[in-house]
């Protein structure tokens, strides 16, 4: 059996949701997808946010979720975060182009 249970994990994830709002997750599938994605990040080399000595990456991901160290983003929040990242990337590209142009002018 999974400890903590799916029900407990769903409660933790939805703990910040105010009454009347839609829950962040409402199914076990969302929990499974989020923890498996985080486990793949850990396998790829991301730092563990909890003590994971002797534990498999999925167990570490479940513990991180249970302790509130990671959050599951709703589709709307993920889209907003992507838009911010894209805007920051465009600004960095613009600054790099300006720097290159300034360097070319100085030659």
C-alpha cells in the first residue's frame, strides 16, 4: 500500500484551495502523473528536496509532494508560467542581439 495514501496526497495538494474554487487535483491519475514527472526530473539530476538516501526516485517524489515541497500546477497556472518564461526568453534574445549589434558597431 502507498503511504501516504492517494486520498491523503489529494488533501495535501488541495489544501490551499479556498471554498468554492475548483480543486487542483480530483483524481489519483493527477497524483500519479505529477509524481512520475518529478521522479524523472530526479533521475535526470535535479536535487532532491527531502532526504532520499536509500529511496527510489518515485518514493522521494511522493514524499516531496506530501511535505508540500513541490506543487501541482493547474493548466491555467502552467500556461501563465509558460507565457512568462517565453516573454523572459524573448527579452533575453533582444538584449543579446543589442549587445551583438553594439559589438559590431565598435569594430
